[in-house]
């Protein structure tokens, strides 16, 4: 039996409320699952900590994140807390944490659960695809150093390396192997999303992608330009399974994906490397909702489910994989039932009501 060490970073704004609701459901799943042990340690980090102490991510907190089996983060950053040069603390802290953990692939599942509000009139055979975003380079590579700012011209640099692209592409194919394929016909498929017709760097991304695809002949591969993909994801999202793309394209299409399936309050994410996993909701700190017990904690709960699934996969632990599936099912059950839901998805319930409802639903998923 494995004891997992988990670092929890509740963060700022609605982060601590979403984390506390998620702890309620994690405590329940641990209580109901013989053989699942999580040693969770909570740390302060982020904008409020910076305001109080001048530090966003103290060395000992970073060290515990690196030493842990996984990190679960809620949301970080407050728009009015800035470094002396005027920049927000969140991007710098997150880029530092990502680089320290070497989490090269960001995973954003876009899944329409029954009962979740959807902007599409026709949802066809269902929506269930995953965006894999290269997480350490691309147009974000010059962040914190490589950008040039003059009086008349400012430039950023888009960096695509063979190593960075190979590992994110390989990650995408391995994930496709574990999934059920695209909703329209069950075909397992990885689609490279790029702009290879315009940018040399992205033509290289595509070339490396197809080199990796040759090592996974049992999974179909394809490439689509990012502008066309924005259209397809709104018109026929059920034709996609796993999408892999450069950092900035992934940032944008992930929000489009979240919008398709009920909004930011339902969107989980994971950032995964060869050794580390960092999991967090795709929303930010929504400061205007903070402290009111109204935020939707489901994205954080679904991120915790992704964390359990990843831990189970990494450690060959069917107990953790099963617990992940039951946690996801419990969230889905509460969504489908519709009697307990937060305002962002059309209800009037509080964050803690959702925590209690999901915890109760866990009891029914054994
Ligand atoms: P960031 O720059 O950190 O990504 P953002 O400006 O994109 O932040 P978010 O904090 O992600 O903004 O949220 C945008 C809006 O979406 C919020 O103001 C809020 O209305 C809504 N929202 C986001 N997350 C939630 C949630 N968990 N529950 C309810 N509403 C949410
Ligand atoms: Mg945002």
C-alpha cells in the first residue's frame, strides 16, 4: 500500500474556499476507500502571502512541492497585488513552479457532463476531448527574460524544441491509449493543432509530431490549423479525442473548451512531467466572489480526481485509479441531479452545500 504525499496550495481569492470544499470530499473518499492514504500538507503561497511577507513561494514550500508525489493548487493571484515593477505576481510564481517541477504537458479535459449547461443547441454524440498544451516553451518561452521592449517595438520569441515537442506529443499519444476515443465513432486519435503554413517554428512542431506519431501506429494522427480548429470545436467537437499544441494556442483553446461545457467553474487541469504532477482548476481567483461561499468548487474537485488518476497510473495502483473514477462520478451525479448547484451554473447553492452533496454522493458510488 502506498502513502501519497500531497502538497496543497489553497492560494488567493476563491482558492481557499474551493480547496476546503475539495478537502471535504477527499477526506470522505479516503474514509470510504481502504488502501488509499493521502498525507496532505497545506501551505500558504501566492499574492496574499506576498502582501504579508514579500514572498510568493517560500523556498521551504517549493521544496515540499518538489518532494511530494503531487501538488494540488487552487487559484493564485490578486490583480491589485503587484511586484514593484507593476507586474502581477501570479504569472511569475506559476512559471517558477512549473519550471521547478518540469511539468511539460498541461492537460485540460473538455467533457460535457449530463446536466451541465452547454451553449450548443445540438450536442451530437457528446463532447469529450482533451487539450494537451505544451507547458514550458512556445510563445511563453521568453517570459521573464527573452522579450525585448523598446520605445517603438516590442518582441516576444516563440521557441519550439525537438525535445519539448517530442515529449508533449508522446504524452498525448500515451494518454490517447488510455481513453475511449472520440465520441463520434470511438476512434483513438491525436490531432496536432498548429499554424504550420505561416510559422517556421510551428511547421517544425508538426514535423516532430509526425515523427512521434510513427511510434504509435495503433492511434490515428492528424494535423489541423488553429484557426480552423476554433471553428470545428464549436461545430463538431465530438470528432476530436486528444489535441496537442503549442503553449499559447493551448491557453486560448482551453478557455474555448471550458466555455463549451459549462464554464470555468467546471474545468479541471493537470500539469504533468516525467516525475511531477501539479493539478489546479482552470479558473482564476475571481476576487469579487471571494469570501462569500458562492464559488463553484467542482473544477478543483475534478482536478483532485485527475490527480488521483495520475498517481494511480504512475504507481500502478488500481485503488487510486478507482477512487479517481468514483470522485468524478460523485461530481457528475450532483451535476445531473441539479438540486445543488452554484450560481455560475444556474443554481443558488453555496460552495459548502456542493461539498456536502458531493461527499454524500461518494457514499453511493462504492
Ligand atoms: P486569471 O487571470 O487568474 O485566469 P481571469 O481574469 O481569467 O483570472 P477568473 O478568476 O478565472 O478570471 O474568472 C473569471 C470569471 O469567471 C470570474 O470573475 C467569475 O465570475 C467566474 N468564475 C471563475 N471561476 C469561478 C468559480 N469557481 N465559480 C464561480 N464563478 C467563477
Ligand atoms: Mg484566465
